């Protein structure tokens, strides 16, 4: 019995570390995006054909742009075939006829190594999730769902790597970046559920309004929509930045999506404050209100980071923080939802 408890604690701690590591990868991905390093490595999984990328352009052949543009063109031909087979003919046509996709950027050592570090962290995440799956095998007989979902998370990480290669081959095609982000959030939620399910839940004997889990889930869905809107705003900024050098003018040229994204954040804040108020009225001794207070605090900080970007010319260092906070909000919302929807008296899992 003691050995079983020890293994359970090991699995929970390991899965918690894995979740934190995934958030680290999201933060690093935000740095890659804010520094314009997404195409720092024109090929995948290697970087300029090597497992250790170059540090200066002299290490590359004179025709390196043509070489890697051709490689990406060949990969895109295969991707277009997949899209056509799945019925996405319009997207396939867009990729096939977009000449800008094959424009190769000049070598930049800082951007190359920023992207390379991102890939190294991604490889580490893959190993951690594989380790989570291996440790989950002990649950196969008593709760096979934990093992199955851990394996699914590992499979999705592999698929995420493939999506990453497509992001590179399509020269940061806008909607592919959104898919890349949403898949990362799905992996996070899978790992959070596995962590939660593997824990021995303690009942606090607290009853809450049955509508609150639903409201929490609605907040989660609306936050995901907000993140998608945010990626669209970021994509618009990328387009504007290519034409306008003065960062102070970028925000003024953003369209309706930006104003929806900005105003929408106030709706989300109001919903979270309402949810906190309803939980506070349950007098639950902090069982739910403490994590909810933490969640509201993150939402407020997230909005403040958005305000800084809107009124201070979108400083590059704020962008990955804004992205990380948005992703963290989804994780906390989902964990709070899992806590509140437990059967019987609503209970909170030991952390």
C-alpha cells in the first residue's frame, strides 16, 4: 500500500513538472514570435541541415536561400495533397499559389538560435510527456483512462511537432500558427486532467450552485475564443510590421478584430468576478475561492499586459508574457472546473 501511494505521488509530481514545462514551451514560443524568429531555421527538425545550427552566414553555401526554399516547396506539395484529400481545396489552393511562402529570409544568428532553443525545449517536453505515459502504466488496471490519455498526450506532441514543421514549410502561414497554439492548449488540458484524475480527492463537504461548473466551463470556452482573436490580432500586426517601421503606428492600423479583442476582455473579467462572488458566498473556507481569486488575479494582469501593448507601441517583451498568461488562464479554469464538477459533495483535490 505504501509503495502504491509512493508511486502515485511520483506520478502526480512528474505530471505536474510536465505541465509546468509545457507552459515554459508556450512562453519560449511567444519569445520566438515576438522576436520574429519563427523562420530562424528554414528546415525541420534540423536547422540549416545540421543538429547544431551555424553561428555565421559564412558557414552556409552561397545559394542557401534557393536550397531551403526548394526543400520547403517539396514539403508543401505533400501537404497540399493531404489538404485536398481531406476536402480543404481552398486552403490547398491558397498554399499552392502563395509565392510569398517561398521567400527565404536572410540568415540571422540570433533568430536562428532563438528558434533552435525553442526546438530543444520542445524535444524535452516530448521526453517528459513520454515519461508521464510510462509512469501512467501503473494505473492501467485500476484506471485505464489515465494511461490512455497520457498516451494520447504523447501522440499529440508528435503531431504538434509535425504541425510545427508545416508552420516552417509554409513560412508561418497564419492559420497554421493558430492551430499550433490551440493544439498546445489541448495538450495542457489533457495533462491537467490526468494529474487531477490520478489524485486522491478530499471532500470538504461544500455544496455549491450547480450552475457554477457550467459558468466556469463557459468562461473557459470564451477564453479560448479570446486567444484565437489574439492570434488573429498578432497575425495582423505581422502584416503591418512588414509595411510600417514605426511601432507606434501599428495599433492605429489594426482593424475591427483588435477592438473586439480589447472589449471582449472586459466581458471575461466581469464573468470571472461574478463567478468569484458566487463562490465566495458559499463560505467554503477557501476550497474554491482561493483558486478562483488566483484566477481573477491572472485575468486582471493579463488585461493590464494588453493595455501596455495597446498604449506603449506593443513592446516585444510583453508579448510572450501576454501569451503565457492567456494560456495559464485556460489551465486554471479547467482545473477549477474539474474540482467543481466532482460527484457528490463538491470537493477539491489535494495538490
